C-alpha cells in the first residue's frame, strides 16, 4: 500500500529524539503493515505531481494554526483536500489534517481557551465498517489548541473526547482524527515540556499525568489500513 505523506509542519526538534519527524513516526506507526510512504512538503508550497501514484493520502499535524497564522500554502492545501474528496481518493487527516478536512468541506475550526495535551480517551459515537477490530474507545496523544467545533454538513462524527466533541470525522473517502495516531507517550512528554510556557502549568501537569494510560496505536493503525483498503476497492468499482 502506497501512502502520500502530506507534510503540514515538523515535529518540534526537542521532541524528535523520541522517534524522529513525521516520516519516521508514521513509518514506525505502520510497522506491522506493508506500507510505503512518500513525503510531499505542503508547507513548502509543494503539491503531488500524480494523484494516481498513491493509494491514499495522510495529512500530518503542524505547529502552525490555520486560525491565527497567515499560511501562504493553506489555500492550495485546502483545494487539494477538496479534490481528493471529490475524486473519492482515500484521505486521512491527523490533528491539523483533521482541521484541514473540516475547513475544506465547510466546517468551522476555532481556537479554544485551553491546550489539550497528553493521552486522551476518545469514545466511538458512530461505528464505521473499517473499525476492525471493533472498539468502544481508543486512546491517542493530543497536542492542540485549535479544533473543529462545527463539522461539515454531511460529515459523520465518529468519536468524541474530553472537551473535544468532534474528535473523529468521516466524509465519503475521508476520515480524520483530532488526536495524533503516530505520537507516543514518550514524544508527548518531551513536546509538552517544550511547550510548557504556552500550555500553562495546570494543563502541563494534567497532560504529563495522563501518559501512563498508554495509547492504542495498533488498533488505530489497523483501522486506517482497513479504511484505505476498502476505499481503494470501492473506487475501483466506480
């Protein structure tokens, strides 16, 4: 399976010693599956040359904010997401990529009063066919202040979390997670300490205390691969 890794930013240098940047983190995340990743630097103004070259597309997280930052590459990124969805190409949004999907399809992304950091417990609110194996909850690392507050019309919200009612969305050939499937608790520890002044001491301590819960990376990796497999098969029948 070939997946294009659409880079919207870089992991903070202080946290990269816990697993590397996004290409390395996703390679580890998908280690139990036969996945080939190709990096495309959206945040450097680059776009895919050939959409047919990949079976699916993953958009990474980012330290940037589409709410408060002036991002010269954002308009092209939004157009790309709309094209992928319109052409029924598998798309997986990850944190910033989740918000990108929301905004691209007409939803609302807003800045909240608190950072969400550490391991979050998300509840499945709408069972999807690609959720194999089945689960009522899953745990991922979060690191965000912006989030989707109003989902796009026609989207299915399949997960919610603490103070994050739109933690997972599905729309046609696209799914997205507000959490970071590829982040580990070790990386979250370093990243939270690095951003402690921005996060605030109370949220920092809450986030650090949550890390012992662990994450369900294997479960979510299985879900994503099954989603892409089903989406590719469905597109081939059209």
